């Protein structure tokens, strides 16, 4: 079994931290010279730092999501997730046909993303069908009024 990318990244961080500790203190935690109380105190301080980072990151993500929603509203752009199309194809098609929207299929698998224009819902889906999609690199249909 091969390690996941997440596990590989976590192991890399652990190895770097252990090397940093060895450079700083001249030993690894296997040879911690302090008491159990000191070790618990260090762990609490590290946990407090981690909590501060997580709270800051959570606030940053919330701010970015709010800015993203605001920009979408200003640009009057709606994003249709193709996974939902598979669940609600009739509703999606009816919505698109009733609104007379111009379709653009964005292929985010490449940098910069490629825009594929389509005149109808059916042609947009045909375009999507030609793209090789994976769970990691999905295409998104962006609708412009």
C-alpha cells in the first residue's frame, strides 16, 4: 500500500520538526532531558499556538468566502457544479433554457484555465463530455447572464 499524499506531507513535517529540535536542543524527544511536567507544559504551549493558527486560518477562509460571494453577486455570475447536473439534469436544463444564459465551460485542469463557449445547454454538456474529468480536477460550468 502506498502512502497518501496527505500522509507523505505529514511525515515530511514531522521529520523536519524533529531535525529542527535536534539542531536547537541537540537531541530528539526520545532523549528529553526535562521532567514530564515540563514536557506537558511544552505540549500545552504548542497546542495553544496550533489553536491560534487554526482560528486565524478559519477567519481568513470565512473572509475569502464572503469576498468570493460578494464578487460573484457583483459580476452576476452563477456557478453550476457538474456533479449536480448528474443529479438534477431535467431541472438544470429547464433553468438554463428559461433564462437564455450563455454557457461557458471552464477547464480548470490547466493553468491558465481554458474557456469553451457553447450556445446551448446540450452543447455545453457535449463539451464537458469531451473533457477527461477526475475528482481532483473537475471542470466547472460558469454561467453569464
